[in-house]
């Protein structure tokens, strides 16, 4: 059963807006809503959350332990084994990314990102997985003997996340005054990216440099991101009203969902693609002057429209007084362009 917990602002804005510290409220269930009135009520909750903050919590969908375990087992493989599966093409966007190779940023210029990466690379490693039936690109899987049931587990999880994406996009369509199935044929090819993430333990002194973080400030590229966090935490979201970063603390049994750039473009910025980052959680002291930041595991599912979908401002989000802020662009043009600049 999936339940929307739309008031991440009660957590994100805790310091800036203390009256939001009351216990979060819950909407009707997404999966069980049948009447149009129920669906519209949920849709309004979701859209209002994305309008105000750009982030919501979804409860009632707990990630299976096998998925987390297989991800952790992958990152425990020898470096030479993982390097054999290295990411090598922004169009494919598949494979292993070693620590320091990526520098997420909201900058668009490749030279600027390269400079940021040289100065303060992201201290994480990742494994990127796309849809399995792509006509051109293939996923890069470890051998079955290296991580048993890895491929089977991740493909099952990929499909589950796609179904969550479809369901939430139906609610967004209703909340934007569109037919419930408006996005269905624009997201049905599953051109998504499943990203397994491992943040190794690191001395706190290495995270104190200018611009240094486990993952730098950035927005995501697609429609939605589904984030499955462990208990360590570290995700921070920029309060769009104060521009201060505040924790989006892990809540057991929830998915954190944020709107991405292409959903913001589709909605003509009615829905926010909000800046966020991953910082070091409290460190474990190892001596009088140094601490060790614990390891962190997370899984992100980057939901995308079909790669040939044309993203242009929706009629329900534009008017003569509020014309489109963006020219039309295809999903592929936008995402491949951003990825090409992000990686070394």
C-alpha cells in the first residue's frame, strides 16, 4: 500500500518555520483511490508539495532488504572487477563510476564542471543501470558468481520503481488540470536510470574544503527521483524561500521523491526542481583532532520521459501573462547534454 506523506516541508523548514514541527498528516492511499474526488485530493497534495518545496515523502513502500544487500555486495567487489564495468558513454549511461569521477553541479559549462571536479570531486561511487531491453545499449552486469542474483534483483526493482513513477505522474497530471493518462505514452519506454550509491567512510578533514561534499549542490535532470536512504542520512534540501540548506532526515518506510528539471520545464516552473546535496553526517571521533564520517548507502531511481519525448510547457501552465520560459527540447538532448558535462 502506498501512502503520500506530502509535508516534507515540516522537516525541511523546521529551523526556518517552527510552526511546521507538528506531526505530518497523511493523505488517502494512492494505490487504493478509486473515485475522482479521492484522486484529485491526493493529486492536490502532491502538486502542492512540489510547488512549495519540490520534495515529498511517500510512505507504505518499503525497499526489499535483498535490493540493499545486493547493492552493498557489489561495492565490496575488488576495484579491478568494478573497473571492468566502467561507465563510458553519456548516451548509454550504464556502468560503474569510481570515486572522484563525477562532480554533480548545476553548472552547464563543461570546463566549469571540470574545474569544480578537480577542486572538489564528489566522494562517492555508483553503479548505473538502464532498461534491459534497449535496442542499442546494454547494461554492464557483474558475473553471477561475483554477486549472486544481482541482475535479477535490480531488474525487478527497476520495474517496481517504474510503476511508482507512472502512478505519481498520473496524480501530477490531475493536479495540473490534465487528463489522468496525459503522461502515460510519454513515459512508457522506461528510459530511466537506476543508480546504486556508496559513500565510503572518509576523514572529516577531507570534507572541510571549499565546495567539498559527498555530493555537491545540484538538481536532478528528469521528471522525478525516487530516493531510498539508509539511516545515516546526509541529504539536505535548499529551502526555496530562504535559500538555506536543511536536512531531509531519513524516515523509516518512506521514499523521498523530488521533482526534476524536465518536470519543471514541462510545468513552466510551476513545480520546483529544488537544489539539494549530500553532506557528511556526524562523525565518529578517531583522535583529538580528526573524525571519521561513516559509510552511507542509498539507491536513487531517476525517472525520465521517453528519450524522444518533446518537453515543452504545458498549456495548463502557461498564459498570455505567463508565457513559456523554455524552448522545446527532447529528453535525450537535455539529459545526455547534462551527463556529458558532469563526468570526466
